[in-house]
C-alpha cells in the first residue's frame, strides 16, 4: 500500500488520540468551525509529539509522506526536520502530510503565524538532545516550547488573544505539562527522560534509581507532591482566564483547568504513588471540577 493510500488511516489514527487526553480537545458544544480548527491544531501537535517520542504508526508511512528515505525513517531528528519543512509549505505552498493539509485552511482563516508551530517542533527536537533538567526554571523554559504554544493557538483560533490572556494561558499550559510529566514519570524514564528538576531531586534525596522502582518510596512521593503543588499554583494563577471570556469558549477553558485539577487530585488520591502507572481522573471528578470553576468556586 502506498503512503498516499495510507494517509486517511494515519490521519484518523492520530486524531483519535484526542479522546485519551487529560482535557477536552474539541468538545461537541463548540461551534463546528471551531471544532474543525482545534482538531487541525491538535493533529499537528499530536503528530509532532509522536515523531519526537518514536510513537508513529508502524510501517513508515509518515516518513514516506514527508519524503524521508527508509534508511533514515528511524532518525527522529531527520523526521522533525522534514516535518518542519512540510510545515513551512502550509504557509507558502502545498504540504505533503494530510494532517498539515488539514491545518492549512485553519492557518489561513485565522492568519496564524509559524511561531507556535515551530515552538512545538523545537520542543521535540530538544527532547532528542536534552534528557535531564537541572532547575525548575530550565523546565519552565522547556514548557514555553512544548506546552504554551497550544494555548496561544486556542486563543488565536477563537479570536480572543490579548497579552493578559496569553499570560494566563501560559500558566495553565505549563501546569498541564507538569501534571503530565508527573503522571508519566515511569514512562518518561523508559525513554531515558526525566522532567523532575535535578535540584529538586537532590532536595528530596531522590536518586534516578528510585524512579525505576516498582513502587514509589516516601522521598519520591514527597517530591511528586511538591511538584504537584507547583502545578496547582500555576493553575490557580491562570484560572482567571476562564472568567475573562464568555459562552462556549468559557466552557472549553474551564475544561482545560478542570482537567489539570482533576489530574492533580487523582495523583493525590493515589498518595503520589505514580510509578506503577499514571493516576487518571474519572469523568465525574472532571465534571465536578469544571462545575466549581464555572461557579467561581474553583
């Protein structure tokens, strides 16, 4: 089967991953045009993460679509370079990959710039080169590339960008990224990545070997609780974003904040024991958190 013939299946497989995210990507209550545009942005973000994590569909169809030879199809940096080249075609030509062709009308409709998309690619490029973070500030700088562009794109697609909303959105997106790192400590270690700052690990007397254990010791639990509080504080800092907008966008943004808070509650309910597997919140907890936020109680 050719890459062109496989393209619809690849596109659908990537977009279907939206259902497993901590937060709603493009829920049913949004206007249809917004849903289409947000799914186009999600498709880009999901695919670039899959390239960076080595989670592409087997068979190499994505590499073929991007013009990467079979000999280089396993080289993530080569794939990211090819993906960046195809992204640039979104703005000045015709991209090869179906998810980037899907993105093109969204970019034109909202006059989106390349910068947030390039930031997400840069984050995944950094993942191939940097596997440890010395300080919390170093981690925040990574989140500026890996997470914050997504919130900025949501604001741009919905026509609600202002400097203050971007600041609040950045706080929320960084928090969501930190929460994801806490849920995925074991999985990330399996990829030889640690997103817990080294200075914090030293403070809590945590060694890398402690993160490879089957159960979470007291020192690791204390460290995870500390980082979870940081994420909670960032969510609280960014939460006024929800009250700054109206209508269905308010529901969407409340869902983002609620997803982060519910995930933190799930981590806490597991007594910060994240190594056996990622603690995930249930739908009831997510809806409860969203309700609190919308009533101004969260």
